[in-house]
């Protein structure tokens, strides 16, 4: 999870200095709110694939990740009205792609 968060931070550094520089902090805070779920999906796939290659039980690692991720979403201050369908779909895509990547890594390692 820390590596996934680090990838979002790295993305924001590159975005704020090279892609769209010169804005105030509020602008970048608003952008990271939109970009973070996509960063989690994109960076999470190779990270969970590596987990699948490395550990004997990637399903347990994925399950722990999913529980922690959903707990963070639950305590982040979002109310039921703020949880949109789009956000729910992004969370589902994020967790399912991580599960598939961990499984694929495990199957490749089991060969």
C-alpha cells in the first residue's frame, strides 16, 4: 500500500513540476483527488503482480490490502451521499485488477 501511495506522490510531483506547473496548492489538491484512484489502478497492477510472484499466498495479501483500502475509504470522511457510482466503480476496478494481477503473478511463479 505504501508503494502505491508513493506512486501517487511521484505522479503529483511530475504533474506539478513538468506537466502543469504554476498553480496554487488548492489546484493540485483538487487534481490529486481525481487522479489518485487512477494512479492506484495503474500502479497497483504491477505491484500486486510482483506480490503474486513473491509470496506463497497472494490472496491473503490482497485480502489484507482490500480490507485496509476499504477501511481508509470508509473513514476518509465521505458520506453516503458523497459516494458516487463512479467512485464505487473505481474502487471495484482497483480491487479487482489487483486481485487479477496477484493471481497472474502467482500462476507465473508456480510454473
